[in-house]
């Protein structure tokens, strides 16, 4: 039996890619694609079981209130969720105990897995550093993902009582050893011809482990969204981030 | 408080490296190093709490029987354990419920982690292939590790109902697409200047995840052995493989 | 002073990218873009100094005859040139000694350089192997580029009297060691999420050199075409392949 | 016919490796290995045609004066040569026009080739950055090799009129974007389990070229020294650096 899927923000760049991915999946059926100005009731009429929301922080809360109220599960990639907003969603879900909502800042499964693996491996290696590589139009260095990855690594090491990576550098040309994020060195490469890439390097006596993620296309969120669509009906309440669905 | 450690096979190449690593660790104390012909009683006299055994299949069972009988924990890298031998050890341990024995075929933490991560990630990607790269004196292709890794990947995908990696190849020069291990393609590179390396490549729409392990020195077993020494007192009974200690 | 550039096949996918690249370059001016059915005289009227031809084997010879006759330089990415066709072009150029024509099968500078470097380095290393990695819709394995690269490597080693790469493999699962192209092992990976990538691995005692080319976008021919446009006026006669312009 | 080779500094760590490599080579014969205190005349008696010198700046000039005077070619890895010393050697060689001397700061062929290729490729790419990765006991960052590589790249780009690599970074955590060496960004990774590695990343529209050198063993100078021994008899006068012998 197929899952009946609705998409909010269906005409947007991301929304179009999700509609296409849903239509291409044998076990999913696209029953409604709505945009700004369309009445949400169309999801009820169409019998949508799960709705994917890639819209805007200004409207996503109204969307969620409606969907939860109608007993429709939601998979949300829209940004702008702080603790207050998450609590609000939890409140609505208490009144609808059979509904599941997934809110995730990153649906690229490879990115989520590589952060998780880095976090798990961090305490077993004497040394760890992060290199992130992006196109040269990026404004921030390091990338948000590298910053979060380094933070997770630092936390895992602190919890396990592992000290800083050894480093005998006594003569350094300013910046050579990268940025220090919670004691973890992070290097940012900017290069024409690249898109979004990250390497976590972990090393101990005689061996190194490298976890590399390459994203060359924004369509890389699609498999993660579909995973969310397939799993959310079985997860009542609020799920934050893709990790819990990966069952690691 | 330090852990009192004994080493069996202390003069062997591996044993020497382990003795050195134990002595270098602040929380461990090397209290006895024995070899072929030495009386095992010396471990009791020295008050060893954990004994590391890198000896020979011919003597390891006698060693274990002695150690378990004396209430000494053991960390074993000696090869040649089949189910019958493992059952025998379990039998001895039933009579010594406070003793822990760890028997592992591979103590390189990076190798163990990369296999585990590959297994965990395998079902989330449309495609997966394995490249292993070794020095040119290696007799078998693919390596045992690559063979096992591909097997774990295939099993994880089968369990999750994920099909074979897509492949439109219609014209192939014999061997170009590698070996087929349970439906997973494995490529073996042999190159002077390399030691032992492995890459698991996982890909889905728009993104790839690469898990690479490089081992350039046989000393890479040392951190895994020390981890075993530190944890085994807390794990009564038989533990097979390093994985359970990694707590993933 | 800017160079006045015309484009033949201007509405094609490649032609459009070239028009955009010419317009974006400060030292180049797009003066005419023609397609099937348009009269070539428009290039003369527009005062084109160099014309880029990405059309079809059926029409490219007529185009070149016209351009050379009118004293216009040409940069040609159209396929289908055999020795007979090249000789024909050389004949036309004898009568027009100030005209330059560049015909190249591959304008991706990175691909051309990586082949060249592999060829140059091949004789200094005991071992060399090639890994090419592509999207799973590719029909042939190995790729044409990998096949040519291996051939160039084999030739360079034969010329220098270097023997085959050492290989002690005695037990091989069928295909593990890749395809044999003139004595050079080539491995073909097919993975969703990849586009077109190649690695040449060279190894000798204690060190390895890796030359990797990643192409993630068909626009990668553009910088090579612009290089040709800028250089061809200074190179009278026929130039085959991008290599001579790279001045290595 | 074999070449008769002498080694100066034969008991040193490097000298021993060279003696072993000479003995293992079918076309070379080790005829004398001398050390501090031994009379150099032994090389004459033994009929050495080429002498390899890995000694000390304090004695290398006396060694060279003797060898050139006796008509023996020399391959020198000893450090400490400035322009004054090189001029002195050139002076001695004028009086011995059939003798060849090779003085090189780096005999690792892979390192020399990767620097050369980076220099050659630098002007064809919009962007270029360098990542060097070493064991954590290294005192300087970036490494001397990375520093020289970046300098060669900068020079090649300046000569070709290529501007700085594009970089839109407006928010940077201190150090994230690496060190600036003549306008080229250099990143230094320090990791247990690594030895000496370097990556030059070059990128243009839609494609990247990566030149990576991995050195895991100090024996990596041996193939370069043997190349020098084989070629120096054919190169009268002074040759500085391995590059000219590579014939690129």
C-alpha cells in the first residue's frame, strides 16, 4: 500500500525536487501540491497522510497547527525553529497523540551520518581535525556544518575524558593551523569547481580514519525527506533531526 | 589507581610493542612479561589483574584456562578461535563469574569502526562499492577485511530490503568492474609504497559518503589492546570482537 | 583589445555555455552566434576573428573550409576527426598560412593535464594503477579517458624500459584486480552521486603520488575553449589536442 | 655493464638505506662504503665511478673537492649549500669538464614531481590551495615543502597574469582560511598516525585537479638517489635539484 503525500511549497526549487522524488517512488503517491495562497483544506480533501513542508518561517507554524489538528503527519525542512517553537509544536502534539512531526535542519543523509560517525569515533583517536571545502562564493568560514561537527567531536571527547589532539607546533605562519572550535582544528578551503564537501580526519598510532562527505547537488535532501515520509507515521510526537530515524 | 598488566608473548614483535604501550600509559603498570617456557604462576605472584595474550593457537587455550582459574582477566589477540574453542572458554567462565575475557581478531580501532560504519550506512544509499589498496606482496585479492566488509554491507542491505547498486554497464573489459562479493563490487589495488588501506564509497542522489581507513604500521593494534585492558574488568564473561567495547 | 568571437551551434547545450562564457570574459566579445541553417557569411559581416565550432560531424568540414578560406581562426570541439579529415584541414591551411585551427577531443583542462602528468610520472614509479569513478548510467567500463590514460602510461613505461608493476597476487576472486590495459590495471567504480572522476596512483618505495581529476559539471569544457580562443591566433596551422597550448 | 658506486656516510641511517638500495639494483655495484675518519683514497682504489654523499655540511666541501679532482661523479644529499658553495663547486668542475655533480635538497621523486606539476598547472585554474598533513611532532607550520610549493604556484600565476583565487569570505573564525603564502592559502593538519603528506587542489569551472603526495617512510629518497647515480655520468657540470633529471 502506498503512502499518500502532500507537499507545501510545491512550486519552490526544493518543493519541485521533492514532488519529483515522491512521484518517482513506487511506494509513495503525490496527492496534492500547494503553495502560498492555496487553502490547506485541499490536503484533507485529497486524503494526504503525510505533508512535506519546505516553506517559510513566517507560515510554517500555521501550517503545522493545521496539519496536526487534522491528524496529518508532517516532515518539515523549513528553518527558523527555536526551543519556543519546538515547545509549541509539542503542545499541539499532546492533543493529537497519534500524529508524528519530524523537523530537521539537514536532510542530506550523508551529512547527518558523517556527523554522527565523527561523534562516535572521536574518543578512540588521539587526534582529530576537520577540513571543509566549498565553492568560493560562501560567506562564512568555517561552514555551519563544520562548526557543528567540531562541537559534537569536542563534546564527545570531553565526556570520555580525552584530552586535546597533540600538537608540537612552535613556529606557525598565522592561520596555518586553522581555526580552533572548542579545541578542534577546522580548516576551510574555498575553490572554484567545488560545491560542499567535508572531511573528518581521526588518527591514532599507525592508523587514520577519514569520514568524507561530498555533496554536489542540492537534490541531496530528497532521499532524507523520503525516509522521513516513510517513517514518521510510526513515530508519534515530535522528532528533531534525522538521526533518530537512522537507528544507529 | 593503575591497572596491573601482564603480557604473554612479551618477546614477540607484537608483544614488545604492547609492553612498550603499557609502560607508556599513565593508568597502566606492566608487572610481568612472560614467554614460551616461563611458568604462568609469575602472573599470580606479580599480582596481574589483566593479562594480554598474543601467543600461538597451540598454547592459548592452556593459558586461558590458567588465567580464568586464577581470576585474572584476559585480552587475547592470538588467532585460531572457532566456535568449539569459544564454547570451551565460556564453560570456564561460568565457573568464574567475575572474570572477563576479550578475544578479538582485529584490534585496529580504525578498521573495526570503518566496518561498523559501513554496515550502518549501507542501507541509506542507492550504491555502495569497496576499494582496498595494499602493498604488492599481498597474496590474496580482495583482502580478508574487504571481503568481510562487503559481506556485512550486503547483509545490512538485504535485511533492509535494499536492492543491488544500479549499474548500466553493457560493455566491460574483463575485470574492470571488480569482484562481486554478495552483490557488492570490490576493487583491489596493489601498489609499492602502500601498506593497508580501504575505502567504502556510498552514494545516493547528489551526495556520496566515503569511509576510509589507512593503516601504515602494525603498531595500530596497540590502542585497541589498551582499550581492552581498561574495559575488560568491567565486562564479565566472554566478549568476542572489539565492537561491543566501542559502545556504538 | 578584445578578441571578436563567433559561435557555431550557439543554441546547443554546449554552445549556449560557450556563449555565456565568452560574454563573461572581459577580453572576449561575442559578435555572432549561428546555428543549423544560418548563413556562415554572418561571421564575416560581424568581423569574427575566431569561431568556436561545437556542431556535428556532418557539417563541421564545410564550416572549416569556409572559415579557413575567409581567414578566420577556428576552435573545434565537434567529434569525428580521423587522419583523413585532419589531412584535409591541413591542406586547406597550407593555402592560408596565417590561419590557425585547433581541433581537440577534450577541452577539460584538468583532464588533459592529469593525463599528461600521469604520462610524465609513469616511468619514475615501480607501480601504477588507474581508478575511474562514474555515475551508474555509464555504458562502458573502463571509461574512454581511463583507457587512453592507461595506454599513455604503458607507452611511457615501455619507452623507458620500466617493467610491469609488481603483483604477488596468487589467489584472486575473479575481477578483483581490475582490467588489464596494456599491462596497467584499471578499476571502474559506478556510484549514484558521482559524475566523472579519475585517479592515477603511482607508487615507489615509501611514497605514492596521486593525480585526481573530478569533473562535476559539463561546463568544465569552457575554460579550455576560452584558452583555445585566446591562443589560436598565435598558432598558425593545425593544432590537435589542447596539450600544445598548455606549454608543459 | 654495471655502474661502480661508492657511498660516503655509509653507516648513517640514510647511508645504510642507500647501500642496501644500491646492492639490490641489478645495474649498480657497491664498491666502497666510507665514514668519518676513513681515507677517501679508498674510492680511487675501489674504482668508484659515482659516489653518493649524505654526510655533514662541515665535511661535504672537502669530499667534493677530492672527488671532482679524481674524476669521480657525485650525488649529494648533504644540506647546507648556499650560492657561494655552489659557485665553489662550479669552479672545481670547470677544471674537470667530464665530471658531473648533482646536489639536491629533496630526493623523493614524488615530492619533486608534485611540486613541478603544481607549478605547471597553477595558471590554468581560477583557484588553488595547498593542504599539508604531518605527524603532530612537527615544529613548523606550514611545512617547508608546502611553503616552497605555494611560492612556486604564486610565481607561476603572477608570470601568467592570473589573479588571486576568488574568495567571498566575509565572516571568518580566526585562522579558518589558513595561512597566506604569497597569496596562496596553505592549511596545516597535524595528526597522530600520519607521516608526511601534501595535497595541491586546483579548481576551475566544473572541475578540480588534485595532486597528492604521501610519504610514509624515509626510504622514499632511495629511488631518487639511484636515478641520480644512473644519470649523473651523462650530465657534466653542476646540476642543482632533481628536476632536470626528470626531463619533464
